C-alpha cells in the first residue's frame, strides 16, 4: 500500500496525532522514554511532506548520536518521507562548513579536524608546566569541551567555571592556562576541533549575509530530537539556522538529560514554550516500548529524582502485555558476571532472539573488555559501540593517517570503497588475505570494518546540503569519508555488524533492544565515584533511567562484589534498593561507598536479611553484607529481599568475602 499522509496517522494515539497535525510553527513534545516521541516527530515530517505542505528537501532533522540519526533516517524511509536530511548537529555543521569553506577561506582548504583533543591537551599542559598522564589529559580535554560548548572563552573560564560550580580537574586558573595554550597550539598547527567546527557554522551564518540567505533558503523546517541534551553552542547554531523564523519542532525528556557534564542543559527544553510564543505543547504518557514490569522499574527510579526536571515528570503508563520479570543477579566478581551475561546471551540467541536485538550496557567503556572476552568465549557475535577502542586501535589510527595521505594523491573517479581499499594496502591490508586467527586476524577485521563502513557510507545517498544544486546527489569522496571517520571517532560510533551491542549508557539513548543487560551496578561505578554533588548523582540516576528504558522485553540488572576474583568488596549501587516497584523511598545518609571492609578469618554463614551465603569471621559475627546495604533499616531490607525473591527466581547464591 502506498504511504499517504492519512496512513501516517493510523496507529498513532490522539496526543501523537495532535503533535503530527499541529499547524506550522513551534511545537514541543515533552514526554518520557518510549512514549513515541521519535515516532511522533518522524510522523510529523512524513505527514507534512506527503500532504505536499512542505518539501522534504527543506527539512533538517537533527539529533545527537550517529546511530540515532541513522534510526531517524530509517524510520523516515519506512514512512515514505525520502529525501529528508536527518543528521547529528556535528554532521550537519560539517557539511555546511565544508560547502562554504572555499568561499569563506578564499579557496584555501578547510583545516584538518582533530579527532581527539587529548594529544594536543597533553602538549598544552606541558607548555604551561603541568605534567599529565592520559587520564588527567582526558579530564582537561573534557573541561575544555564543556567550556567551548558553553561558549566560554579562556579569559572567561575562571569566572564561568566557578559560577557553574564545576568540579574542575585542577585549580581553575591552571585549567584556563591549559585551555589558552591549547587554542594557540591548534591555531599554529592549522587544525580545528569539533566545537570550532560548530562555531564556524555559526560564524558563517552570523557574519555573512549571503551564506545566511542561502542556508535559510535551504533549511526552512527544523526538528530536534533529544532536545534535552542541547548545549548552548548547538542552540546558537539552531537559532542561526532559524534566523528568527519559528517552524521548529523539539522533542525531549528532561529525565533523560545525561550530557550536562559537557554543557548540555534541559533548560532550553523547559523554557521552549516561553521562548516560542504560541507553541503547541504536547505531552505523551503511554509507553509503547517496554513491558509493564520494565515501565514499573523506570517509574520507581525516576519518581525519586530531584531537581528541575521533576517539574516536568509524568508517570509512564505501560501499554504492552506483561512480560518476563526483570532479573537482579549478584556475582562474586566481574569475570563471573560477564560469563553469566554471555551465557544468557547465548541462550537468547539459541532460542531465536537475533543478536542485534540484545544489548549489554555499562557506565564506562573500560567495563567493555570483560564482556568482549566472555562473549568471544561463548561464541556470541558482538559489536562494541560507544567505545573509543575501535578508533584507538593502532591499525585503525595508522589507516586513518594513510587515508588522509591518500586524499592528497587520488583526484579521480575511483568509487569510495575501492579508494579506501587501495589506501589500506599501505598499512598491509589485502581483501582476501584474512589470517587464521589471533591478533593478526583482529587487525585484519578492524581494517576490513573500515572498508565495509566505506561501502555503507557510499551507499547512503549524499545530497548536497545547501545551494542551488541541493537536490543533486553526488558521489561521496575520500575527504568526506575521512571527516566522517574523524566525527565517528569523536562521537564514538563504530561500524555495525549483526551482533550483541556493547555500549555505554550514554551512547544508548534513543535506541531500544528486546533484551538489555545493565551490568556493573555497584557503588563507584553507577553512580560513578566522580559523582560528588547532588546534581552529579542525579545525572547518574537519569543514566540508570535511560538504561532501564532501552529494554522492550527482557531486563537483567547485575553487579559483582569484587572487580577481580578475591578482590576488594564493593557495595551495591545505592539505586538498587530504590528499584522496588512498590516505590521504596530513599533513605537519607547513605554510607560512603568503597570503604574497605575488614578482613577476618572466614567461615560460611548466611546473611540473616537476604539469605546470601557469606564468609564471616570466626566469631560468626556478621560483617557487612555486600548484597544488603547495612545502613538501611529492617523494613527496607525486607522489601529488598522480597523484591529479589520476586525477580531473581532460582538464582545462584554466590559466596562473599566480608
Ligand atoms: P526515547 O525517549 O527512548 O527516545 P521515544 O519517546 O522517542 O523514546 P520511540 O522510540 O518513538 O519513543 O517509540 C518507542 C517504541 O514504541 C518504538 O518501537 C515505536 O515504534 C513504538 N510506538 C510509538 N508510538 C506507538 C503507537 N502509537 N503505537 C504502537 N507503537 C508505538
Ligand atoms: Mg526517541
């Protein structure tokens, strides 16, 4: 059946329809996870383009991660809205800057894009006499990213960081010095970073009337998904694109703001109806994604949130039939946790769940390794998303250098995948020379993934973003591909294969899977030890909410007592007792996490609260049970135990060292 604008409306609920059919002008959809915000906004675009009200080539839809943008394009295609550009802020800005660069730079080539700040920040720190290891340089790079995304210049940094109560990696004056030195190094090296690129897009429009006219003639209708994570620099770009017009639809959930450490703020979402007078505001509450059990857990987590977003919070109402109970598992150590997750993935795949419908989500990328190993051992295919690891691999970095060098030597008509394959011969790759196994095989596979990526990239029709030739498709070039790689290295997005997704919670937003494993739920990991202020802990809670709400059907929560076998005991995440779906209340005065428990000569006893097997001292005096936070009262202990009994079924009771 042909897709018509009327058919787009079928299958939407009344509130979604109201959003889809709202008249031209500002529209704001405020709603929780899984309520169909992305569906509503893609349907709005399809409805307007199919009815002939607007032309697809005048629409710009933006979001924050490459995978979310790909998901939007996919949904738009299914809805019959071909030719709409759905991109990340970065990708949209990059195309604009590339297009206008020859004009604005008097024919000079666009400066090369840094794919990571860390190396240059290390040099900048050394210049101002600060010695840094990789972790310290990463923290400084993060701080510079925050400043630049918040439109803060080096000279303003100290005041603004203080006002924003930043937990700065060094004395703010030192950070400002590194920031200034970094900017100088960048200029003298003729390179730019990603914030510079966004700034160049803004500057191009704000300072050049002809550029502004051309861009605004091209882009007339705007959509921003995940608007709760917009930062001031991106907002300024959006306003530059709009140029005082107001045909903009924003969609967001303040409870899913998870990028405030890099300058994102839900205040633009919250204030949208005030800034855009006459805006149509739509709220959605029906959750179409997850089983009522998963929805219940999500509500329990977020009902205890504090802070600004609480004003906008709406309880989700599950629409799907009941599903399996979520599972809470506790393990002695991380390898045991990873092995159990891998075994469960294996069982799901064997029972017919496609591997691509399963995700293992964690707080930090460093957690990925144990799962990679366990999945490999269990022979479950996987793809690491949200990991710098792919782009940190030595061969991938060498390949990126070789690809850049190749742009200097290949004008011609060579198709992109061929050009990439040819360039990779410089780093010893050949298409049909796959080594049998081991590190050589991994290396070959990583390089092959780049060729595969080039094939996918070349297959997506690239429409020139701007200008009279806007609807003309042109083949993508090696230079485009190199920029795409640099962008992905920053956005931490790796090529997809059919496998279990291993992803950080940050990179999982907007996405959904049949089965989700939320692993490593211990104090110090989620919430991370770096979360010290109430606001930072609240952001960790929102991350947990984002994680839980990715699951359609199966949800498994787990944590391990020690990182490695026999290692130091860690406490369960303070959020776990709050997951009680009957709505447990948070207790004040949670004990400081990570206190080293006293070691005793051990004997086996059971925890009188939760029944876990414990190894206790010779006097049978029970130490702290890592399963049960001991600073909560009996009643909450009881509820925790009930909850675990309900969800855990016949779980293996692990032994602990206390
Ligand atoms: P998130 O906050 O995580 O980005 P979202 O609000 O954007 O979530 P969607 O991804 O649009 O939610 O929708 C969640 C799931 O529910 C999708 O699988 C979508 O197809 C489905 N869905 C949305 N609306 C409806 C509806 N009216 N009827 C049936 N299914 C729906
Ligand atoms: Mg969405």
